[in-house]
C-alpha cells in the first residue's frame, strides 16, 4: 500500500510539473500572438497615415492644377496633373509594399526575430509544445483517475468485507 501511495505521489508531482510546463507554453503562445497582433496594428496605422498624407498631396496637386488651368491656359497645369497622377499611382504601391515597408520591420524590432516567417514558425512551434503538454497532462490525469478508482474500489471491497465479518 505504501508503494502505491508513493507511486501516486510521484504521478501527482509529474502532473504538477506538466501543468507548469503547459502554463509556460501557453504564456509563450500568448506572448507571440501579442507581438504579432501589435505589430500588425502599428503597421496598419503607419500605412493609414501614409495613405492620408498621399491623399492630401494628390488633392493639393490636383487643386494646384485646377488653379493653374483656370488662371492661364498653358501647359503648366499638365505638369501639375502629371505630378498628381504620380502620387495617385503611389497609393497602390504603398498598399502593395505595406508589409515589406512597415509590418516586417516592426515585427523584427519588437520580437527580435529576423522576419515575420520566423515569428510564424516560432508561434506554431510554441502552439505545438502547448498541445503536447496538454495531451501529456490529460494522459497522466486519466492514469491518476484510474488509480484512484482502483484504490477506492479496493478500499470499498475491504470495508464491505469488514462489515460482513462483524454482521455475523
């Protein structure tokens, strides 16, 4: 009986160690997700600010072109429209390059990783470790429950035997 209690104590200690490891793994997953989400948010804000500035520049050049076109009918306004069109074409370029220009540098700065792909790999690895820890704990808990049921049944059988002895 003492051996079984010692074995149960060891299993309890293993479960506690596994729970601690799981908590660390879950913390790491949450930390990496927070870094990813924060960097996406900051990158999106910077991209939005750039788009607003470019939009103001486009409006300014288009307004300047309209003023010049109305003031004098010479090719000066064509130059202003060309510049405005250039800034207008800059908007899709900024949207297309937003990840490279804003998101990736922010991810590298905040996380210490080389690039966003390394962050994704580390996040997947951390999630896998957390899932593995959850499965280990689940298996140990099933074993502990089985042992508990076995010893509870054994104690009940012993108790029933003692009651029958004293009934006679």
